[in-house]
C-alpha cells in the first residue's frame, strides 16, 4: 500500500474543505459549520504530522536506532489523533456551548447546506482513495482496521466521522431554517464535538499499546513457530519474543535448541534458512535474531 498517496489526498481535500467551511461559517454565523471548519483544519494539521512521521520512519538505521525509525509512525499517528479528534472535539464543544449560552442569528442557511453537502461528497472521495489503495495492495478494509497502521486507520475514521458530522450539521441547519431556533445550531456543534472527542479518546487508548511496545499477533507467532518446529534440525523452541517497531516492521528474537551433531557451518546454514523462511511467511518481520541454546 502507498500511505503517502492517502495522506497527500487527505491534505488536499482538507485544505479545500477548510477554506470553504470557514468562509461559509463566517458568512452565516453557523457554529455547526464552524465546527466542520475546525475539524477540517485539525485534520489538515494531523495529516501533516502523519506525512512527517512517514518521512522520518524511512530514515536508515543508525547507532542510536539500530532497528530503524519505524516507531516514528506510531508517535506521529498518536499526535495526529490527539489533534484531529480530541483537540477538534474540545474546540467544537466550546463554540457550540457559546451558541447555546448566547444564540446568534444564523443567516445564508442555503450556503451552509451546500457546503455541508460538499463536505459529505469530499469525505466519501477520501474513503474511495483509501479503498482504492487497499485494492491496489490486495488488502481489505478489515485488514487495515485490524492492523497496526494507526495513521491510515485514523484517516479512514476522520473521513467517516466527517460524514456523520456534516449530516448532523445539515439536519441542524434544516431545523434552524424551519423553526428559527438558533440554539439548535449550538446543540449540533456540541454533538459534533462529543463524537470527535469520544473517537479521539478511543483511538488514543488504542495507540498506547503500540507506543509502549506490542508483540506480533498470536496467529503470526503460531505460524512462525510451526515453520521453525517443522525443521528436522530443530529440537525445541525455548523462547519467542517479538515487538512491532513500525506498522510494517517487526523484531523477532528466538532461542532454539538444535539437534545434536550439527557442525558450526551447518548451524549457521540452518539459522539462515529459518530466517529466510520466516521472512517469506511474514515479510513485515524484517529483523530476526536466533540464538542457539548451548
């Protein structure tokens, strides 16, 4: 999959949506549309963080980071989630509560409805880009949502929540138009803020396990064990330890008891062959350390 394509497409869409939503929010005075503008600009900043993290993660390994910089993507994905969801949610809540406490008249409702409809269309286009890239990589949406790729998952959720938020704002403006109750506009912004904040809390909690260090999925570990234990030169696998050091990068360390009678050359050849077999089965396991048990 090409994460940079998804991130850049998101940047361009959010930049356009922010400009249009902000212009209409200032023209109409709608806090619901202003909440959408806040959300798109925080998405814009969050996507920039994701792109920066992707750039940093591709730097070669060095003395301080012997296994590479893959975990940069976990960190910047976490920062992006905090900005795109939690901060945006709090800001939307504040403008919505301000409208409820001191309602201001909403004007140019037609423009507001038009831009919210455009927001839905643009967000659907963003989801289409993600799905297209998944098909290009022969992956499914389910595999993405179950993966460690927090950055791309957050982009998908951003587009999904933007659709729900825009629909809620659309309904709110229609109610304001029909009833003249400007408080509804503030209530709509509060609903948008609560949705964003809740999503930010959930995604931030999910990011924690990748930041502190998470092992490979149990099914991947079982597959690797089955490959190693099938080798006739292996007597017993004593220990298996793993850690994700990037969305598509993992470290695996194993302590293996080999059959008696293997020469040093045979032992080295066996380790090389096992390493190749593990990487062929799970290409994301870039770093394999096998320690023969003495």
